[in-house]
C-alpha cells in the first residue's frame, strides 16, 4: 500500500470534483429532469472533457485503492467506472442531445467523454 500517494490522489480527486461542480454554476443538478432545460456548459474544465465531475471521481477511487488495496475497493472502482459510463451514454447524453441538439452534438464531437480526445461523439451515433 502507498498511503501518501493514496491520500494525495483522493484529495486531488475530491478537489477537482468540487471545482467542476462549481464550474457548472446554475446548470449543476443531481439526475436528469427531462422537463428541465439547463444551460450547456462547455467552458472551464468542460472544455477539456464533457464529464469532469465523473472524471475527477476516478482519482478518488484510485486513491482509495492505494489506501486500502483489496478486492472490495477494486470491485468498487470497476463498478463505478461501468456505472458512470452507462449512465452517461444511456441517460445524460441522449438528454443533452434532445435539449441542445446540434450544439451538443458539435461539442461532443470535439471534446472527449472522460479523458481529453477519448470518447468523442461521432455524428449520427455514439
């Protein structure tokens, strides 16, 4: 185990998560309300990745795995990654495409899902 690196990664991830939430401003929500139309945030950390809050959660779990390396923390990290990916692809992206249309499609074609340049939307499909 590597407690210093684990604590650093966890703290960094938590800090980045909070900063990304602040960057969303009034558009920040928990969950998707199909009746609500929020602003499309594409600047700040959202100019690097479309989901900086979720991306910042990954170092948190990497840090936790370094602090308490066992099968439970590994399984938790894998389940988190799968759940965030499925939620983003099946719920959030269809909602954002329906609300923001071509503006979100263009943004998604330029900006990666969780990592810069990786997971960009292809025109006409995911």
